């Protein structure tokens, strides 16, 4: 099902939205300041082209690092670059995903595609600090983080 969904998605618009992500990545790669956005945009282009079977998680869910000086600085830089992204390409991608999601959800067959479009719309504003992983890895990381957080409350 994942393969068939990814092929249908790619042919019916996933290639175009992935191309928008890649254009944004190329434009931001021109400047040194935009390199974090370029990396994030390339990750999201991969997700946008083939979304079925993939999920997006925050980097802190994967590495388990807590708040430190380094993570605070990188988080601040990520916030600033996400604001720049949202003001340039983010709103275009957001609108394209929302329109696509609404159109797909008008039919019963299109509902899974509409849900994928809404998932992508949610991440189109804030791509920096996110990683594209398999659904299984995302579940495992979230389960581990929940277990760790629960253990910290029990201490």
C-alpha cells in the first residue's frame, strides 16, 4: 500500500511540491546563512515526494539531548531561520498542501492523500530541526522519550 500510495502521490502532484522545496533549498544555499534551511528543505522535499511510510520528528526526539548551551543556541538559530522560511516559501507550500488536502478529502478514495497533504502542511512552516524517518522509527523514538519522561517523574 505504501508503494502504490507513493507512486500515485508523486504522479499527481508530489513531484511539483518536492520541486518547490528544492527550489527553496537552492536559493537559500546561495548564502551561507541559509544553509540550515537548505538541509531542512531537502529533507522535506524527500518527504513531499514520497510521504507514505514516513514521518517527521524533531531532532531532539531522536538524539535525546536535553537543554544545554549548544542546544539553546542551535534552537534560537533554527527559530530565526524558520521565521525566514515561513515568510518566503513556507506560506506557498502551506497553501498548496491545504488546497490539495481539501480537494483530496472530497472523495472517499482521496482521504488518505488528503491526510498526507495536511501532515505536510503542518511541517511546511517550520522545517529546520526536523528529520524525515520511517514511521516505525518515529514511533520507537516517541515511545522511548515517553518512557524516559515517565521515569523522570517517578524519581
